C-alpha cells in the first residue's frame, strides 16, 4: 500500500478495492456493512423513520477535541437526536484529495468508526472518490443518518408558544473557537477543546417530558441563528439573558480580541431546547444530572411582543442580535 | 442575489438561507422536503428497507447526455434498482466551490430535480457547503437513497451458479467516452451521448423472473470490473463473447485510437444481469420490450473451470481481462 492516496485509489479497480477493504471496511466493520453490495439492507425497529444528511469541510482536519471523522458522525447523529429520534444507521461519503497521507486518512476513519460505536450507530454503506491534488482540501465527508422516533411525539418549531423558556445544555462557541485556534491564523493559540460530541444522551433525557417543544443543536451560525430560526418560524420574539448564557473564558477572550460575538460561534455538542415554562426546572434538572449537561442553563424566553432576537445585558440594557450576515469563522464543520 | 457563489453562501446565515430557499428548495420542492427541520420524516411502504450512497466528482460538470446533477440521482437510484429495490427517497449533499456561477448551479440543481421526478424519488433532506476557490472543482455531490424491496427476494452475488448467463441491457462505454470527449483533452470531439439514466424500468422488468440471480450497473471500471466482482465473490469464472457485447461505433473508434478497452469504460444507465440459463431468453425478451433495453444482449456465461475473466474473440481466440489497475478515464462519475 502506498504512503499517500493516489488517483488510482478512486478508479474502481484494484487500488480502490484495497483502500475500501484494507482501511474503510476494516475500521467500520459491523454485521450490516457489506462492501460487496450496491445497497445495504437495514432493519430498523418499529417507529417513525427519520433521515438527515450533512457535509463536512472543517479545516484543519484535526483540532483539539476532535477531527473531521468524528465530527461527521456527531453532526448527523445530532440532527437525528434533536429531532427526537434514536440514531441507528449511517452512510459515509469520502472525497479524498490525492496526496493525503494514508496514515492521516486511517486516523480520521478510525475516529469516525470510534464515534459511530460510541453513538451506537452502524455504518452500513459508503463511497469514496479521489480528487486531484489541489481540487480538495485533504478530505471532505458527507454522512447521512437514519433513526427511529416514538410515534406521536410532537416536537418542532411549530410547537413553540409565547412564554416558553430556552435552555442550553452547556457553554457556547467552544467548537468554533477551538477550530479557529487550531488554525493559528491570528497568531493565537490555546488549549480549548471542541465540544464536539454526540448529544443523544441530552436529547433522550427530555423526550418524555411534557412541555418539550423543540430542540436544535447550535452549529453553523451558533445560538443566535437558532434564535432567529425560532423567530422566523413562530412569528414571536426571543429574549436572551446575556448573564445566563454560559461562555468559557478562552472563548470570551478570543471574542474580545477579535471582535466576535460568541453567540454566533458554532457548537457541535450542545443542545438548545425550548420548553414550556412549567417544565423548565425539571428539564434543567435532568440535564444537570448528566455529565454532558452539568453546565446547562436557562438562557431566555419566547415573547409575544416583537419579532427580534434581543440580548438583555447584565446592566439591563438591550441589544439586537441580527441575523448572521458574514461568517467570522468559515469552515468549522 | 449575487451572480457567483461566495463563501457567505455556506456560513449558516442569511445568504445560505437564501441559497437554500431560493434555489435548492424551489427546484426540489415536494411535500416531504422541509428545509426548516434537522431531520425528515419518511414513510416508506412495507417491505425490506435498502440504503445506498454515492459521491460525484465528474469533470466537466456538464456533458452530452447529462450533467453532475442528473448523474447524482441516477447513480444512487440505480444502486437501489439493481439491488431489487424501488427507489423512494434521496438526500443530497452539495460541496460548492466559491466562484461557481449561480446560473450554472441552478441549471445543475434543476437537472437533479428533474431526474428525481422522472425516477419517482423525493429529495427529503440536503446540506450545502461552500469551499474556497481552488479547493473544489465547481461542484461535488453526494446522494444517499432509500428504497424498499419485496421481502423474500433472493438476489445477490451469492446466488450465482456455474452455467448462469450474463446479459447486458445495452451498449457499454457510452458514458465514459462521452465524458472524455466533452473534455476535449485528446483533441477528440464527437456527438456521442452519455447513457446516464435511471435503470429502474430495466431492473423492475426482471424482478419476478425465476432464475434471476444478480444485477449490477457497470459504472466505474465498467463491464470487466463487474465480471471480476462475480469471479471474486463466486470463486467461478466468467467467459465473455466479444462479438456479442454491444459497443457503439464512436466508442470503438475512440478506444482504438487511444488504446482503451471498452469493457473497462463506465456506463451510467446499463444493467448487467446474471440469470439461470433457462431464464435467459425470457429475461432478454423482457428487456427488448423496453425502449431502454432494445439493444440488450446475452454476452457470456459463468463457468466452473477457472477463476478468470476470459474474453473470447470473434476468431475463436481468448484473452484475459485483468482486474483494472489504472483508470484510463478518471472523474467520470
């Protein structure tokens, strides 16, 4: 096996077969992955079927707390989780750039496999393409996930009512900041870890709670973008309390230095939940009982009075969080 | 809306929303596509569920008889079809290069939508990423398909027996040759059309035929690679009759000029079927009754005597078709 990926690894012949058998299939092996078939047979348990898909172009490919392989599992598994589904199956597409060291690819695929095992999902189908040197960025991944949800669960933007409460499961902006620091592009360094993780334990903890309206993971565009999605879909307003939103010191420091707003920075392991005000304490208690939710907080409310995202400052002032126009940190997922 | 795709179209904010609402959702609209949700609810009819995924990096993006948008539907829908499933749902990932003209993207997405309608599949989820100028090739796509198969259908490489007959639904190598001619890289031009198409009518025509063993679409690596997959999985040999394999004149001419072998060139709308010898005539008759199968032919047999792919020449000679080592035509899908 050569030390770098070559165009021949993508051509449908012996080299591609060796790449698939010797690397992808070896790490991703499970009873439902058969690299000989055109389509995989899946056997989900009874329930409502959900499907979602996501692409990953994060740069650099590896960063503190994660890498593109693990992220490609977390991103898709989390979209199923916040929809109230239990993630079950995953398909993986890899666009590999010619010249990528074989050892790097192996490390990333091993991380993908490990993340899939931890999230209890099976990779059942995959495809690899090799693109010429310069026409990629090492590795792009696309994953599609299938999960099952309990029938009758009512969850969605259309369930949100004025008076509902917003919760977040942990500090915001860690992932975006960690990836940015890994690039060292502003001469900044730090040991902040990405929060990238499977959020399913957090979402599963709330599923049987009466008064749960909506959940979403604040990825691209961050918490502020989730708030805007709520405003747009509900026709209501969102009021956030700045003092209540957990933000880690290094994230705050980077934002102050560079003029960023942490509420627009991506998380990859957090959940924003909207719950009936009567259920907020119980939801928060359930999250606090989990390791991943120990820093969960009540951060705001849904209001009838305006169609904006308003941030209430600690001194009692207000500022509008506008819809994101230009991304301060592209390529974070 | 700007005339070219910018990095802001991938950042999770207003520009991305406009791209998704104004272009993708507009063309792909169907009752199950809701761009507001993290995961889509799908409701397949009873049967065995199948899933498959494929990535697309064809160059150029548009070629006679197709483009990357339509191809991304055909490739995935065909993998379900040759597995014996009825394709139902599709997810789409787009990796768009900064600078791609908006009009080009719109044309490709419109073609994707049209191909999905023709194949009777619904696009239920999607994701877009924008990569910086130079780190892509205009557009890469990844699609995942879900379909349903009649329970109890026995179909697969493990069903193949010595004495079985190989059929092909039409001429081989059109797609690979058409894409190559579109590149004009050898100073060659021609009006050959790609065969890219949904093969479901062809596969559906054989599904209730007793003696149907296995179907596959000869894409990357072509007919010879499918024959090698049969040899590897069955431990048997494949004997092909050169005089029986349909190859169009322009494909033959290009192969003679460039020293290529048409049996390794990709098709994107053909099916290779392995059937019991007793069922071969009936299978062929069913294909001949379809427009897409009018040039179908019996091309070879599965043999017990060797573990090779042997091509019998018109003059009675034999040559081995080796496993593909180096692709003469990369980036054809």
